[in-house]
C-alpha cells in the first residue's frame, strides 16, 4: 500500500508558516524551508524581547527620575534611600510619572526624602 502523506494538513501547515513570513525579504517569504527558519527565529526574538522590554522601561524610568532628582539637588540613589527610610512605597513607574507631570509634588517627595535622610543620619550619630 502506498504511503499516505496527509496532504491537506501539510499544505495547511505550510500555508500558515508562509502567512507568518509575509513581508520578509526574498526567499524567506516565498519558500517554506527558509520561511520556517525565519519565523522560528522571529518567535525566539519576540519571546526574548517581551522579557527585555520590562527592563528597558525600568531603565527609562530611572533615567527620568535621576534627571528630575538632580534638578532638585539630590542624586537618584540618595532619593530612593530617603524614600525607603520615610516609608514611601511608590514604584519607579509612578515616581517617573509624577516627576514628568507634577513637578511640585515631586519636589515635596524630594523634601520628604531629605528629611528622612537627615533623621537617619542623626539617629546613626547618637
């Protein structure tokens, strides 16, 4: 008996891969063998970069916070240390948003951070 190749399913699978590869350059979008490889690489990069994106956003927030802190006359690391000492539990995303959209409120946060740092250093000395 002849070997059955399950042609409809194979064709459907190949068409699906070629559909994902639409827009790729040259034979990567036309030929199944090369399209399959390109699509697999694209999915690997997409998976990796979904994780990477979170770190990139965090570093952007830190850059914005550092710039805003320096305008207020304090370094970013000292600012975060002061916030932790004063018990303010805002994350970097929210702090960066406040720094950009509400500078007066951010100045108040800087003042609170400074107060907590001075209280901490005074407690350390005594």
